[in-house]
């Protein structure tokens, strides 16, 4: 099992480095001069060149890339915002907890509603409840987040006046962003759970449990659901990654002061350190979430354990044979 964990950690580190290289390369070749955008049209060419030189933007690509990777992964320095003149880490310390809480709330609500709904639909398959819930789930998957968020603002803020349309404060500022970010996850979890439970219902061990005379509740909760949860747990990591990535849209609509709003401001202003750091941080949290899901998946699925145990025993026997 330790070999599996080390392998997954290695892939996480490699993925993070590759993401950093890709986003740096994209930002390097994007048209536009940060110095010109920041100093404005009134600045002279000499002032713009001096500003770019001070930021190191006139250096060759490989030198800039090496300096960026060194500062990011060895010195843990994400740089200073060109526009706000504030270290990016300082802004992250304030904004990142809000984005993580928003993503976690969306994931928890998606799982708490979507998984039981999928179980009910599977147990009552081809009923009105099943068909109605799957139609709503299909609509939930298809509806864009920004469109749903705008509709909620028009309905609950403009027309009814129940909730604030944007900003950050008490619990009333969290209600619409959490709901808008949870709808897609609820639909995905419901559909995946329904499929997983239907596959498990047809399994031989479920038929055997019923033949032994076990009650239907024991068959469902002790035999069926634990086995059906294995693919569902894998989906939860994707739900969290989708929730974290989707906060960019949600935060921009509701002007929620998190990482998404910070990143969009950086994109509009060609603030390279902000854009690179935000995408890298979001990528890290998404890969960490998937790593945790893989570890839980490996713990629950005996086939993965057996794979690495058998591989270790074969290597041990091979070494013993060579020593003889």
C-alpha cells in the first residue's frame, strides 16, 4: 500500500510542475504588454521598457521560466501583484479560505442530496419518482452555472429582495453562491449513484443475501450500498474539483471576494503573478482532492491492495531466488 501512496504522490508533484510550466508558457505568449497596461497610454516607450526590465519581462523565455520555477517551488514565493503591489501570498491568506469553504459546502450539499436521491431512484426504478428525478438531474447537468446564478439574482434579489445580490458578509451572502454551485454536483451524484446501485442490485452476492432470508434493509445497507459507494467516492473528488474550479464563475457573478474574483481581475489586467498563482493553487487543490479520493478508493477496493501486495511478493521471491 505504501508503494501505491508514493506513486500517487509522485504523480501529484509531476502534475503540479507540468501545470506551472503550461500556464507560464501560455501567459508568456499571450499578446499584450503588462507594462503598457499598468502604466497607461500616457507612459512613454522608455518608461514602459524600464518597467518591463525591472520586472524581468525582457529576459529570454527559458530564463524567465527557470526563475519562476525556482521562486515557486524552492523559495515558495509566488511574487507580487503588478497591479495591487501586494504579495500574492498575502492575498491568498485572505481569499483562499473563502473559496475552499465555498467549494466544500457545494461538495457536501451535492453529496448529501444527490447520493440519497440516486439510491431512491435506483430502488424505485422506472417509477414516476425515478423518471422525474432523472429529468431534473439532466436539466441540472445542462444548465450553465452563470445563467442559473443570474436567474437567482434577478428572482431573489431584484424581484423579491430576499437576499443581497453580491458582496461578502453574513450567511445571507453565502446562500445563492452555494446553491448555484451545488446544482450541477447534485445532478451528477444522483445519476452516478443510480447507475452504481442498479449495477449492484444485479450482482450475485445481493441475490445470495436475499436467498438467505435477510431483511431488505440489511441487504441494502450492509451489502448493496457499501459496494455501490466505491465508484461514487471516485466521483466525489471530481465534484470537489468541479466546485473549486466553478467558483471562478460563481464568484464573478456574485462579486464574492475569493480566488476566482482575484484571478479574473488578474486576467483583465495582465497581472501575470496573480493569474499563474491562482491557476496553480486551484490545480494543487484539485489534484490533492483526487489523491485523497484515490487513497480512499484503494482502501475500500481490495483489488488494488492485492495488486500491490502480489507485486511486492513477486519481487521478494525474485530477490530470494537470485540470492540462492
